[in-house]
């Protein structure tokens, strides 16, 4: 597939505060069509908040969020619903509906937003489950699934409407190496199919393997924005500090 470099999403001078806490102090970020970027930063730097701002679950105090040339931060709820069909959010926990099975969880957006027949929806769900390596689990309940499977079902639901952009919020958090590889492999498939995505993570190896660019949020702004090789070679104090903090946290977690 020929790589496309049109800018599909742009954040300009984004500010966001919660009371006296300034989370974003002028974030500038661009996402190219067909690109996957890794969004890194310590706890409390506003990585997940940024994803919620992009789809209107949080409202910015100042700045612009431009999707396909349209400034979207002042849209009403009905208009935002249309944007959310094109920019999909894959929640950290999977955020599945506990009371319905896997098929109904994944099919929900299709029932809500399309006029597809039941047979067409069943076919679509089967196709997306095969893509996330969970073929044939339509009738299982969320409680029947492991944590890794729940995350992959959540990813399948985020993908089912074929959005322009997928926002991944810590999809590998809490997973063992095997499930982490499964999730990263699915994200690679989506990148190869031409989807654009933002990958919020503390998992540096996964980000280096998957992403074309890495971005570090620090003190409310973008402190680093470059490719994986530049990240690995960087002697920037913020990059070095971040890598050390993540390594320390990982070591502590293994005890």
C-alpha cells in the first residue's frame, strides 16, 4: 500500500485545566493519514485526557482540534456523534457491556448507526473477530473472557465501523507478554490496512515496534516528537528521564 501523508488530525495550542491543575499548556500535535503515533508521558501528564478531548468527552479551554480540515471542538453532541463514528476510542479496560454477549457488544454500533440486516451484521462481527484472532466466540459473555480477550473484543468494537482514526488507550497495560504481542499484532494489522491511530502507552518496546513517531508529553506540552530511532539515540534529558522512570516502574512491578 502506498503511504499517504495527508494530515488527518491536528491539535493547535490546546489548553486544559481541572481547577488549579493545568494538564495541557499548549499542546501541538499532528497525525498523518495511515500513521500510528505513540503518545508517551508520565502519570498525570494528560495522555488519556488528550484522547477524550479529541472525541469530545472532555472540552478544551483554548486552542483548536481540527479533523479533516474541520475545527471540531465546538460541535454539539449530535455533531460529535458523527465524528465518533470516524474517530473511534478503544478503552483501556475494554469497557464491555457485562449483560450482553460478545456478538451484541461488537454489533452494538452497527445496530445503532447502520441499516444492515442481521445476517450482514453477523458476517461483519465474525470477520472482525477473526481479525483479532478470536474466531467463534460470539456467544461468550464478557465474564467468560480473560483480560487480554476482553481488550481484544473492545478493540474489535472500536474497529467495527471502519473509522478513520483509532485511539488506543493503554491497550497493553496489565497484559502478559503473550497477550501484549497479540494486541500489538492486531494494531500492526490495522496500520497495514491504512488506518491512522494514536497509541497511548507506557510500553516503550511496543511503541518502538509499532509506531512511526513517538511523542512525549511533559509539563503540559509536547517535549519530544520524532521517530523510533531518534528516540533510542536521544540524549535529551526529558527522553532519558522518561525512559529511566518507565524502567524503574517496570522493575518495581516485577517484584
